[in-house]
DNA sequence: CTATTAACCTATCGGATTAGTAGGTTATAA
DNA sequence: TTATAACCTACTAATCCGATAGGTTAATAG
């Protein structure tokens, strides 16, 4: 549990009334981490927890993690094609890790499943795109802010490996 | 310009080939910062740069920042209703800041325009929602990772005020 | 008093994406 | 040869984004 009280980060008494008024009928729209990515990470962690290199079947992960099997199939397939997993067909088949969990960074997993990590294309390292509306990125008030967000997110995701997040608790 | 070489954060030589193969026809989908929020921040910065308290018209911001005027109208209206802006109708009317730029945190602006800052509902402070699939958040491999991302993002957005991002360069 | 201005309000819409579902084919092991 | 599990292709309902259209209300200038 992370203790955040007193840090000053979450003191927004001024707009709390607005938040509360809105909260009641506010659906969580901004799913920045898609279910696809979430399921993919969970599946990788599930396989990593096994320790051995024996293939794990999609059906087992699907049941254990409450994920639609067909949907999960497509995700694991993508992870195989991206070089994270190996596969074996037929009875006793399934998916297994190719690299060690310690060598799998969360940045690379998320980049493959979700796409860019940056919140806006104009600060993306791997998927850069210029903004239509901005004549100058230097003068853009959003640009430098989003660079800071990107870097802090990259730091966290780059510091975490599959081994870290699949450690048994 | 931020120098990141040698930090180890962006070394993904293993999957670089995958990235490149995918990059060509990859549209930037994951727009975590909507245009609405982006335009809203730009507009606030535009008004803040004025310094005085004279109302700024939507049309002026629209032209200067290349934003659809009608779309911008709805955004500024929302910012007024959220307590960031005041307004004045008729000739010489427009929008003006109610608080000092130094007192407007980017967290609060983004929360109002975009919604939650967390990437997943289950780690959101203001818009918490339990996951359907997770029996236990403690055991969830994604949960703790997303808490770290949330906190680092909150740190950045909480450290930046409107004054910071609208500083003339 | 009237015209102009600019905020304010309501409704609608095309395109894109997400999270699947359906129904099959191929390769491997017992 | 049969069961198994990965692999492949196509489709869909629901949802959201980024607008656009067309008006109403309130304040100011002349």
C-alpha cells in the first residue's frame, strides 16, 4: 500500500464539489490501458509464475483469469508473433516464455499490445506524428508537459520487468 | 531537449524490427489526451499569457490556435461551469481567468476535461471502479504497476501549474 | 430603442475503435 | 486415426470522438 496523505498531490478541495456532482453518472471512459493489453500482461504473468518451460494452454489461463478464451487466443497469438512467446500445437501444447521474465520490460509489452506510451503523438518516441494544429512544438504549452508525463511513465514501465509484476505475494 | 541516451530506458533493440515493421501502417490510436483536453489547455494558456483580466473572445483563440470555433465554444463553456473561467456576454465580452495561473494545477484541469488520470478504473482515486475479472486486487499483476504509473503521472501534473506551461519562451 | 456582438444551448452525425463472437483450418501427440 | 490446441478470417454491436448546424439569451454601442 502506498501512503500518499500529506504529499499535497491529491488535495483538490476547490473542485471536489464538481467532481462529486459529476462522479455519480460518470462512466470510466478513458481506458488508456485496453482490455487487450491488460489481459496480455495478466497472461504473461500467469505463464511466468509457472517457472518451468512447460506450455500453458489458453483455456487454463482463460478460466483462471476470467478472460474470454477466443479473445485471449488472439492476444497470445500476437504475443507469439511479437517474439515474447513460443507455442506448441496439439495435446500438451500451449504457450511458453521465450525470454526470462527478468528480461521482459513492461515498456516493450505495452508498446506491442497497446501501441505508443506517450499521451499524444507529437511526443511519442516510436510513433511520432506532428500535430495538425501546432505551427511550433516549442511554443506549444501542451508539448513540454506531455514530454514530462511520457518520461515519468517510461521510467516506471522501464523499471518494471515481467519478473517484478509476477512476483508471488 | 531532453537527453535520454544511455539511460537504458529506450533500448529495445530486440523488438525494434517488430516496431519498424508495424510502424509504417500504424495510426496513432491511443490518444490518451483527447483533442478536447488539449484544446482546453491551449486555450487556458492563451488566456493566461494575456496577463490582464480583460475577456478574451473564443473567435480569437480559435483563429490563433487553429481550433474549430464551435468545438472550442463548448470547451470554454465547460471550463466556465467548472470554475476555471468567468465569462462576459456581448461586445467586448469573452472569457477570463478566475484564479491566478499559479493556483491552477494541471491535474485539476485534466480531471475536469478528460476525466480520470489513472490508466485503469481500479487504480483511480476520483473515479474508482472495481474490475469485473479481478477477484483480488492484491493478486493482480497489473494493479500495482498501474498504481506506480498513476503516481508518477500525478506527480508531474501536480507539479505543473497553468503559469508553468504558459510561460513565454 | 435598436442593432450588433458573443456567449450559451440543443441536437445530430460520420468515422473509428473496442471487445468481443462465430466458424472454421492446421499441426501435433496419444 | 482421433483428439487436442494453436492458428486464421470475417463479422458485429456498442461506444466514443470531434466535430457541425442552427438557434437563443444577454450585454454593449450608437
